[in-house]
C-alpha cells in the first residue's frame, strides 16, 4: 500500500514539474516573439520615419557608404507611370500637396523618365539593361555630396566612378535614397552621366527611380502611398 502511494506521489510530482517546464518554455517563446516583433517594428520605423528621410539632418551625421548598400536586382518604375498605374499615387499627393494631379504626373514623368529598364548591382559592379542589352562597369567610391535645396531641406548623393574602359555604362553614377548612413537601400533615385560628378550634381529634374525587381507593382504602389 505504501509503495502504491509513493508511486502515485512520484507521478503527480512528475506531471506538475512537466507542466511547469512547458509553461516556462511557452513564456520564453512568447517573450522572444514579442522582442523580435518589437525589434522588427523599430527597424521598419527607422527605415521609413527618420528626419533624414525628410531632408532634416546635421552635416556631421552623414556617413560614408559602400556600393554594397545598393546590391541586388532593381527595376525602373517609369513604365508604371506610363501605363497609368501610378495615377492613384498622384491623386493621393494632390489631396495634401501644392499641385494638381496632372501637375504631379508631369513632375514625376520628368523625374522617373529613363531608358534603363533594370539595374543589377553586385560586388563593385553595376550592369544596366537598355533595349534588351546589358552594359557593365566596375565602380569605386568618390565620396558623397550634401546638397541644400531651395526648400531649405537637404539631401545626400553618394558618388561612384567607373574604372572600366570601353563600355557604354555611365562613367559617373550618384545614388540618392533618403538615407545618410550605411543601410541596405529600399529604393533609390540615380543620376548618371559621362561628363563629371560636378555636372551631375546640378541635375534636379531627372532622377530615374528603381525598386527591387522582386517587388510586385501592387507592393511598390503600396510603398509609395504609405511610406
């Protein structure tokens, strides 16, 4: 009889202990998930809602960046403007902006216009797809330039110069993506030419814009509307 009672007690203790262990594991998992979710939210917020992205920052906050920040496959969004897919973006801007829908469309048509369909950035190289043909060059950093616009807000362009001879790829390239320190780019505006970086820095009306190739048109429009 004593043996049976002892056995029952052992089983009860085991069940209670197991339950505690499971509860402890569940609690730890929930805490980890909560911390991860918080971290992802903070990262997302940092990328989309910084003062720098609105053109407000101190010059000493700007840091050097390597071309790896733009590594990946990108596609031009100019075709989406041409086929009318971005009209809802312009309508939304007109609700609070200083231009009509048509004026916004003309402004962005000049800005996005480009014959480059896609850009691939890998290692220190960039390849450009134009009329079904790729042109490639290797680039090295030429630093960055801080610009102050008529509005009083500022922007940073990151400069790169081609080291490759006998290529139709542009000699001078400048990236602008509203970021001022090392960070993986979510989209970018690009300035390209063969004259000089100084000449490119005066360009203010044409800034071909590229998003990740893997993003769908719907995802790009959502990003433009809410970020």
